[in-house]
C-alpha cells in the first residue's frame, strides 16, 4: 500500500514565523507535489519536484519555497508566514501510470495550518 | 477565467438518488480526465479515470467526457450515505507535464438516509 505521510495534522503559527511542512512517501516515487486547498478554490499547485534537488513552480508559488534533499522527502517552507497562508496543505506523490502520459497521484492526509 | 470550473455545491440528495457532478474546462490540451473523492479529514483518492471522449462505467459510477464541448461528468446511481464526500475533477495534458493535474473547485455531496 502506498503511503504518503505529513508531519502534522494541525499547526498554529504566528505571523512572520518560518514554517516547515514535511512530506514523506515510501514508494520510491520520483515526482512529488505540494497543493493548498481552500473552499471554493479547490486544489492549487504550489510547487512540484521531479527528482532530488529538482523543483518547479506551480500556479501559486509566491511566499513559498521547497526542498527535496532525499527522494522520499519533500518539504514546503513558508519563509515568513502570513494570515493569507492559512489553509489546508496537501502533499502528493506521482504513482503508477494510468496510461501513456497520465498518472495517479497519491495524497497525504493534509496539514491544516492556521496563521494568527 | 479558471482552466477548470466545477460547481462547488453543496449538493444534498436522498439515498437512492442519481447524482450528476460536472466540470467544464478551457484548455484543449487536456486529454486525461479523472475524478477524485475526498472524505472529511482525508486526502483525495482516485475514483475514476478516462482518456479522451467517451464513457466509462465502474459499478454505480459512470464517467463521461465530451471533448467537443469541453465538458465532463460523473454520475452516481443509487447513491448511498457512504458516497458523502467532496468530489474533485482533475485533468492532465499528459506528455512531459510530469503528471501535473489541474483540479476543479470540488463539489461537496451529502447523501442523507
């Protein structure tokens, strides 16, 4: 069974703090993704990584950075947390091919981050 | 304009009803269409997948894709309380996109006994 775990289910931080969200997958997947999920906006891609130390910006990278030092671990960093970053953060890894060019993503349970 | 539009609902139906969930999209490059289901306090899980236009059936679930109209649907027959969840459509252009998905806003479905 594929497992994607996230370090915290709930997190409360203060404005201006540096925040680290950790994600680990146990299936040796190459591609990993960070999304945020907000009511009425769905899942929006923040960053993704296609290999160790390789990353690409998604649709909403502003205010975030990422780190991938090991294949199984992908970290999302909020350099200086702001209240508009209060959200649910979901990590995913790209799993098996459904057909040529399409892949299933496996998601972690999410981290509910509140910035006060 | 968002690339993928999905009616967020919420949708509340009685047990046994037929449910129709829909998404429209604007990017002609999308070739792969998926539906994910997300239970409360869980991450999304893949429910169904289709490639290009056509229908696909899996038990009580039917996914339809009409590429000419840029419209996809998920039908749930004989809906059950256990179907209560958020349903997210997702799309991919395939190719060298690294498996990136573009999601709709999600529709919250409640099936009451």
